[in-house]
C-alpha cells in the first residue's frame, strides 16, 4: 500500500507491505460474530515497490 506522505514525520518510507502469515505465533481471535486476523505491516521504500511489481512480494521478502 502506497501513501502520498511519509508514514511518520522525517521518514523516507511512503509505503508498506502487508504480510499475512503471522498465525504461527499470533493466531486469529474468534468469538461470537467476530473474527480478528492479525497482519504484519512492513515499511518499504519506493524502489522495493518497483521490485515487488516486477517479481512478487515473496521474492522481495526473501531478498530482505
């Protein structure tokens, strides 16, 4: 996901990659009519977005 402004003041990061595979150590919470799934958001540079678009997110994660 790309934003038009820095993720926090003074940062060069303007995007983040959503990584869903966190169930190994943080399982989803379920209850009556509710389901909460935890996702990891990893800040990435614009150049890493270009690599993700050229290859895929799994490849970018392997390179980091």
